[in-house]
């Protein structure tokens, strides 16, 4: 096994690292887009009654549709219907963002609804507008209190990204499978690939936890988990 590792994995480590960089790129922008879409869906559901049903339908659709189906749908159907995305990378980013945005919308909603109503009343009492209350009081607390759930969803995006290879995005999984299909030695290659995903998720989780703990302590929310 060690001989196969030295013969198959080490000489192709640059190929796997290049795939990992594509995975990081796709996941980073997918998660940013998911946060934006999830925030909009959450706020519409809570505060815009006349189109609330649209937000609910969007959230349930994103949560109920398998990521594999969403990848194929966005990659093959959207260009015909909407004229975009133009690339498979764009399709992968949008599909991953769609699914995660549904879960993040519900995460944000639970955080907002969990805040004490007295905080909003206090903001109104000192003359703040609803927008100011949302920006200065509600959202900072929601983000910090819900940080563990947000980080968890980030790791879900990374795990789900292993499926973007089905639409020919040259991510880590794509490059690993290409090596497997070339050498027909899956044990060493896929084991190394699994370890790379584990290390990446572990490092991101540790970094995100430290950042969230820092801001929780800074804003006096250390006891709110």
C-alpha cells in the first residue's frame, strides 16, 4: 500500500491540490451566495406578508430537492430558460447556494424569532427605525448566536461539493476519480482524498469557531449558545 501511495498519490499531489483549490473557490462563493439568498428569504418570510408564500415555497423547494437534482437542473435547464449560468463552475456555485440558502433562511428565522421582543421595543423607544433595529440589534445577535449552525452549514456545503464532479467541474473529487479511472487503484487515492477533505473541514471549523467565540465574548454573548 505504501508503494502504491508513493507511486500514485505523491507524483499527482499537485493535481489533487489544484482540485482542492477549485473546491475551495466553489464552496466560498456558494456559501456567500447562500447567506445572501437565505437572508432575503428569511426577511421576506417574516416581514413581507403579501409575498410570504413565495419565500416559504422557495425555502421548502431548496430544502426538499436533492443537491444532485439541483446540480443537473441548474446546469442543463437554467441556460435554456434564463440564459445563465454560462459555465459549469457557475452552475455548481448556484446549485450549492440554493440548497444551503433554504437551511440558512430557517436558521436565521429561528434566531430572529428567538430574540426577546423587549429588545425591539427598546429600540423603538429610543427612536430607532425598524431598519436600524434590524441592522444594529437583531442581525449582530442572530449571526453570533446562530454561528454554530452557520458553521455546520458551511461544512455541509463542502461535503455536498463532492457531487459537482458530475457536471465536470474539476474539483478535488473530479481529479481523484480521474486518477482512479487511470490507474484502477482506488484505495490509496480515495483515502488520500478523504483525508484532504477531513483536514480542510477541520481547519475551517476550528477557524470559524475561534472567530465566533471572539466576537461572542466581545459583544457579551459568550453565554448564548
